[in-house]
C-alpha cells in the first residue's frame, strides 16, 4: 500500500538535490536530453523554472517526513500543451510512488487551471517501469513516434 504522499512547490534549496538526481545513470538513460549539464547551467535553469508559477514544479514526500524528498514532478507549458515529467530519487525507485505522484500532480494542475488541454507524457519504449506508472496514474496511450530518434510513446491525461 502506498503511503499518503504530499507535495510542495520546488524551492531554491532543492536545486542541488535535483541536480544530483539528474546525474544518476538511470535518470540519464531515460532522459531525452543527452547533453552534459554543468551545475552552473542547472542552477540558472532551476532558478528560472521555479519562478514559473503557472507551471507546477512539485517536490513529493511522505506524510510526516517533509525532509525526505521522494522525487519531483514537473509540468511544462509548451505550444502543443502541458507536458509532464517525473524523476524519483534513486533510493526511492520501485516503491510504488510514481503513479500516485503523477496523478496528484495532474489533478493539482487541472484544479488550478482553466485550461483543459490534456497533459502529454512522452515515454521511451524501453522504459517499461515508467509506462506502467503512467498507465496506473490514469494516462492513456495515444500513439508511437520517434523523439530525437528514440522510439517513444505518447500518453495523455485528460481532466476528469
């Protein structure tokens, strides 16, 4: 049974931890961005990103343990609509948190936005764990397409 998860907005204090998670080999293998990112570039990007109040960047934790972060969910607003991404702390993968995190972030997004455009999630075909988590969260397969020459699937989350 998944414990009760909570979230808060990402803050400047999360920057180094998020960078550390980004450097994890599993995270890198499942990222469309193959470029090496310096801590300086990451810090500039992160500081700009957390200022975007209209696009949620959420840090998740278990009830009663706000100091132990489990991972992050980010929803970016792009021309084609909102796009979601998730990254779990390496030590918290495989514990059943991802689907709950994704569902809570999507529900939060739609509760606070008038926009009802479905949230998009691009998932690499080889990333079966991520695909299972998105499906369990209520995302529905739409179609397959190569993204940056990587076979991928698009999943959509429509507001209830």
